[in-house]
C-alpha cells in the first residue's frame, strides 16, 4: 500500500511540542484570562508542523472519488457533472455574505434570483408556484404531503389519511407519508415494471373517500416511463385525491415533457440532482415544491427563510447556462446514454425488464448465475478499475439489483470504457471468480464487513499515540 496516500491519522503524526506557527510576544499588555477560567492541562490536539498538515489533508482528499475524477453511474442519484461556473456564481461575495436577517431592501438581487428561478421551474414543470423552503428531496415530499393535507382539511375533508405508493417507489415516499401521519397503501407493479392500473382501481373503489394522494415517480424507479398517467390521474382526481409527483429524478423529463401537463398537482424537485449541485457527500440540497394554481395557499411553514440559497443559485446558473434551446437536450441525451449502456451489456447481465428505459435501468446481477459472483462482488470489483459502483440492491423488486444511471454528460468513450470493464468483470466471474469475490484489491481499504460496521460501530479513536515524541 502506498503509505503516502493511506497513512496515518493526524493524531499519529503528532509530535509533542511541535508547532506550526509562532506568534510575536505580546508587548502591548492587555487582558489576562482569569486563572480559574484557564485550563490546567493542554487540550488533546495534534501537534504538527504546517507542511505535515497540508500534506496530510491534501493526500486524504486524493482518496475522494467524485464526478470530477471518474465515472459515477450511481442510479437514482443523478451524479451529473457540476459546471464550475455554478460554483463561481454561488461564491460571489454579494451572495455569499448575505445574512438571512438583513433588511429586505438590501437583498433585492437575491429576491430576484428566487423569483426568476421560480419562473424557470414553473415553465419546466407546468406548475404555477414553488416554495423553496425544503432542504432536500425527502423534505420536499413531506412539505408536499402537508400541503395536500392542508388542502383536504380546508375542505373539511378530514377522513383522507391514506397515500397510495407503488411498490417500486423510492424508500423516502412511504417514509414521508408516515412522518406526515398518513397511512401508506401499496399499489402493485405489473410484470413490465409499471403501475398495475387494475390493482389501483380496486384500491380506489374500496378506499376512495380515504385517499389523500397518490405518489408517483415518472420515469419510475426502474427507469421506465409510466404510460398510464392520464388514466391514473383521472382515477385519483375522481375519488377526490391529489396527484403527487416525486421529481427527484426530473433529469429525463427536462425539456421533454412536464408533470403539470400529465395531471400532477404537487411535486418536488431535487435541485442538487437535476440542476447540478455537488451532492456526493450527502448535501447540501434543496427540494423546492411546486403546485397547481390555488394550492400555494396551503404551503406549510417547514423552515425559516428560503432553504439552501446557494443551491438555488447554482440551479439558476445551470439553467441560464443551458438556456431554453439546450435544456431540451438533457432528457434525451440522458436517455440515449442509459439505453446505450443497457443494450451493450444485456447479453452478460440479467435485464429483467427489457425495452426502452429512460435515464437509468436495473440489471438483476450477472446473467450466468452459476459463478456465485453477486452484485456486491461486481460493485466492489468496479472500484479496482477506477469506477464508482452503481446503486446496488435497490430497488427491492429484484434480488441482485444493480442500477446504472450514466447521465447526459458522459462521452461515448467514457461509456465504452465502462462497458468494457463491466464485460471484463463478467468474464472474470467465470475464469477467476475468487478475484472478483475478494475485491477490491487496489483501494486503501479492502472488503469491509458491513454487517459488523453496522452492528458494532467504533466511532471513537483511542488516543494512545498522542504523546509520542
Ligand atoms: C434521491 C431521491 C429522493 C430523496 O431525495 P433526498 O434529497 O436524498 O432527500 C426521493 N425520491 C427519489 C426518486 C430519489 O431518487
């Protein structure tokens, strides 16, 4: 192992008495901190010289994997390239140093950004108003469901406490419904992966007066376009419910079609996914919620101010960069790339639902099941070849789910490189299966025992080496 990259903790590099700075003696006199308030022992901080600190953290950062240093086909997460102009805009001092409690007349520029972004999102989605308060997709779902709940209450329609969610839905959908105090009713998927309208008809006829909303993702979590939306929307509207659109993965829709035109009443957008904010580390995000005209009166207050403003700035910069003419290409290129990868691999990986996909697709492990090589093994082996793993074991519809979303930005050469490696791993599974099953071999840490890590996490560090000199 390369010790320079994967070496010690900063505490292990510490040497007693070593300093990274020197300050001039205080010749000015001044206030002495009262001795009763001063600590009697030194704080247990690492003692290092400046260059050691710089090298330590720079080398650590080189262990990071991101869109900027490799292909990142993590399905459902839309790890698209984040143009650097967005960062420049978000870092403009006139935005960066705004304080939320500043007088309104001093933040007119920021207000204009919010208004213009809202207008852009309305025209991209076909909805009439957005609230920018939610901090992420799941928060947006909760906000949207609370909006719908407020709407029903305003009509004195208190019995609507059920939300219909397809069995293919993202886990956040039922979770948000539960947090909102609603009961989840699961609607089945058909063999082709789309919502079973007959099962939905049964639910609506049995429980119609209790239905608050139906939550849908389109293209759904399998990357398939739900073709029966008009029929589904009419069923839900007729029984008095509203249609909620999980727009976390709006990417394939962008410039192609609009949830508002399909019959959805409320939706959220993950600005950090579709509108390019770096989100590999888990945040920050923004999950603005859009509604049909009239429903804006029912927005709940879920946070103060306008959510994560810097994410909104990045989104607006991204929209302006693409412009009306190029935003149209996002969805179709994302779809083309996903289908290209899928078609190039489906003879060696199991494709449970064949046909055209949208921005992503799901394999059910390797086609040849006799090798014993699992989706987990394939994902780990990909790391050895310098690729981020796809999403694995989600969605839950298949045992060996492996979900690939290439995004629109990738060149044909990059996709071909990924396809070649995936094929090579399929070959290795037959010829040298142990090599795949024990992967990764070239990462700082080999195969971890994820059950142990979850059951007995050790989250503190014993500072045995601190006083080494
Ligand atoms: C990512 C995602 C979410 C959740 O978004 P967060 O910002 O992670 O809370 C919800 N639904 C779908 C379909 C997603 O892909």
